[in-house]
């Protein structure tokens, strides 16, 4: 097996069946790809966002006048990807709190740069994931919400996708892939210290940050309902007008 580092998940669906057999993705990227005519499917989950294990936060500076959803009307939010699942969930949270999302502006900022942009006052809020959440909290930043959970108490976050034609013809490979993921999850739970050393080797993050960052809720089981939740959210905030049958978007062993 060969691993390749990818900076932008949104470009990966088009590489399946050509460059990669498996790639990480999120529901918006999968749904938009299918609506545009690509035959890609989800084959295994990776992480679920849950009430007891929140990895993503919408945060403001410690002295910010923004203290609730209503205060974000007309404000500027830093997001990793404007059409990505985190920003879509923020828009959904705002709409549920009666904020006119058309008045909320967004700018794409890499996670490592968000703290500086917030401190300098160039943005009013930032959409961040661990370990950047922990670093911002240590600096006094305040969380407004865990935006992904606006879609439900337990929601699918990143997951694994493959070419639909290839996946349907290679169920034994899918079974072996899921088994390897399950083995990895079991290893992390049984050997957290060793797992953190591996995280440090891959991410090059300081040991203190790695040790302070909680592991997300890793799971491999995935259903069409997990995808359907996000399709409904995307439609509600005007981020998806295409056609995609969720019942056909999951192929598992």
C-alpha cells in the first residue's frame, strides 16, 4: 500500500480509478461529484463528530463583541474551504438561529494561519479543527459552537471513497480495506501512547501538541442515511441543487 499526501480533498474524486483506489472525502465533495456525473461511492467511514467528542469549533477572539449566532450577521468568517462541510455546517447553524446567511461573508484561510488572522482582526471568527482548536483556546479564544453538530448529535465527517465501478467489482478488497481500518482503530484504543508517536511522525507537530490533542471518534461503518443527512443540510442552505440518490452512494463489503 502506498500513501500520498493530499492538500485539497475536493480534487480527489476525479483521481479515483486513475491515480488512487481509495481517497478521503466529505459529503459535500461526494455529492457534488456525483451530481456532476462522476461514478464515486463511499466505502468506509473514518470519523464521526459527536456531542462527547467535538473536533471542530467556530471560534472568536477573547475580546470579541461576537457572542452568539446573531452577532455574525454582516461579519467575515475564515474557513478552510468555502464549499466544504465545515462552512456548510456553519451556514446551517446560522440559519437555524435566524441569521440571514446571505449577509455572512467567508474567506478561505489555511488552518495554521487562522489564529494570526483572528488576532489581527482581519476576520471576525474562524472555523477550526483540532489541534488548532486547542491552541486557540490556550490563547484565550472562545468557541461559539461545534458547527458540525448542527446537523445532528452524531454526524459523519471525513470518510473513504472509491470509484463506483471498481468498488462494486472488488468487494473482497473493500472487506480487506475495512478490516485494516478496524485493526488500526483497535490499535489506537489499545496503544494510545504509541499511536500518538505515529501521529507526531506523520504530522511533524510538537510532542506537547500531539499529546494534548484528543483522538476523534474513529468508526468504519457507514450508511446511506449518513450521507442523506448532509444532502438535506446542503439543500437547506442553497449549496446543492443537483441529483444524487444516497441509497446508491454507499458500497460496502
